[in-house]
């Protein structure tokens, strides 16, 4: 019902209110990092809950179009990326990361949003990213590469991490069709990730990174086919890694059965026998992989790799011949020697694919975890706590001691009185029994100053007998 209400918002006044409000709240997290005075700006404590709202709004056409018309797409994306670094202590970072890239993936399905990524970025990047001179597309690419690198070793054992990595790659693939120019820092980080995934094909351990090679090659193919003219840094990086693409081409020509068994290595046991885990570079989460899965992986890899190799086979020999004619040459001079156009050197451009995101198990669990954690330990956590001093004050005003004190027993403090989170009981029968056993103490503790001791005792007897109290 909540998502339907958000999708039904259509008036210009409500859309403008939502866009300006979300942009202002997310902008506080960005401004707080760039202020000169420490703690001069207070970050809203409800940023994770705001991220959940943005995740739902990212599929609302009126909200996204309104943000594009207002020119707030860049600041919106920058604020979303900064929420991960502002996650509170009671909420895990991977929950915020999953919601962040799920929101960006949904936003990247809109053509207007992808075109807005070509605007110049003049802000400060997050702490775990290098400084660069580029556009918002560089910001998204650098953040995506950094996120994938952080989860590179854990994405095979964590569904949330694997979902976050795939969402980041799909976001980058959607943007790559429209990106006009990537900076040097972005290209350097991107090719470092590509080499890391390519090495996992021949590696003996942790071959899970190879499963993402089709995504990375798809990004290269889209940029070469649709935005080659301005992406000189990316084209030069491809020419310097010609041998790497040749090796990947050889992998595509190998037998699927050999690749499926390439990662099956023998581990010695204490009794002298060996065990062979069924893990391949194409496997997801370490499960056994079949030849059909490997064949599908090779087909996708080859489809995006062939255009890149065809282009490099044409321009690399020409570039090497021109470089040999000169004694010394810099990278900038070599970039100037690259062809200005690749028309006629590449096959017909394929129809690009824009990937979206449906509601799924991971997004539902992330939203639920975010909301429940913030309710239990966030700004409204005081609702679940009982002030011990207030309870003692009520006892003194009532003039009556608790039943446990009259009988000389020791009463254990409840989870709510001790300050711990205690959600209400879900079982109706258990709640009824607990209410009947503690009715006497509640009746005496909640007695007003004008209630006599006899009235409290009568209330105690009535509660134990089950008769109504006037």
C-alpha cells in the first residue's frame, strides 16, 4: 500500500516537495564532509530510513522525471553514495550498500538520468575514492569499482554481497552507453579490476571473480561502439592490454568440460585420501558447476570480447609502427596517434540492454533490516524503554510497595525497565498468561495518589479472580 501511494503521486506541487526534501536531507551528509568546522553540521539520524524511501521512489516515474527537470540528479546520486559512509553503528554497512546500488540501478534505467551523469562533478568524492577531475559518471564508476573490490573475496559466501556486486556492474553497464568521457583515474581503477577478474581464470584459488568478466567486457564494448571518440584514455588502456584480451579469447575456445574441472583440486586428508571441491571460475557461491553453465559463460564472454579484439587487431599494429619511428614518446603523444574514428573497423553495433531491478528477497530483507534496526536502536528507540526513576516515583506517590517487596522476594527487572529492546509478544496466549501473572504488580505500581491501599488490594484480588473491577 505504501509503494502504491508513492507511485500514485502525480501533482507538480507534491513532486517538487518530495524532490526538494530528499535532495536537502541527502545534501546534509555531503555538506558535513566538506565543512571546515568539525561537527558544525549535524547529519540526520534517519538517513538509512530515507534511503529506503529513495529506493521505493526510484521506480516512480513522476519523481525521477521531476528530479531530472529540476536538475537535481547529480546531487541526488552524490547523496545516495554518501549514505554508505554515514551508516549508524546499529546498522550493518552491507545493508546500506545493497540499498544504495539497488536505488542507483533503478535510476540508471532512465535515459534522462544517464544523460545527466555527463555533467561535471565539482564536489568531494567519498573518503575511500581518489580525487579526480571528471563527471558524475566517473563518480558512479569509481564507487562501483571500489564496492566490487571490497566484496571481491566475500561475494561467493554472502548473498547480499553478491547482489551488491551485480547491481553495481549492471549500473555501470547501463551508464556506459551514454558516458561521453571517463577520466584517467576511472580508467586506471577499471582496468585494475578487469585484470584481477581475468587472473582468476588461470588462478588456483578464488576463481569467483571470472564470473563477472562478461559484464566488464560488455561495458568496454558499449563504450567502444557508441562513445569511442571522446574516450581516449579508455581506448589507450585497451591497446596496452592487447595480450590480456588474446588470452581471454583462448579461454573462450577451450572445452567447457575442461574449464568445469579446472578448479577441482585435491586436498589431502589425514587418512591419506583426497577430497576435490567442485568449484569453478564460473560457479556462484562455490556450488558445483555444469558444462552447460560454462558454455553459457563462454558464449557471453565471446560475444562481448570479439568486437574488442577485432578493433585492437587493427589499431595496435599501426600504433606500434608509429611509436617505433620515434625515439621517445609519452602516453599523451601515443593517445594522439590513435584513430579518431573506428567506423568500418567494428561490426554492426548491437542493441544495448538496459537492466532494471524488481523487488526480491534481498531488497525485502535489506529494507526490513533497516527499518527494524532503526526502530529498535535509532532515534525512536526511547519508545521501547521505561524510565526507572519515573517508575520509582510512581511507587512513592502511590504509597504502596510492590507485591514482591511486601513478601520479601526479589523481583527481577524486566527487559524494558533495564533499557534493552523488548518488542511486544506475538503469541496471544503467552501475552495473556504474562498479563495475568503480573496484574497485581501493575495494579499497585500504577495506583494514583488518591487511591487508597484498600483499593489497590481490591484490585489485586479482582485481577487474580478474573472479576471486573469497578
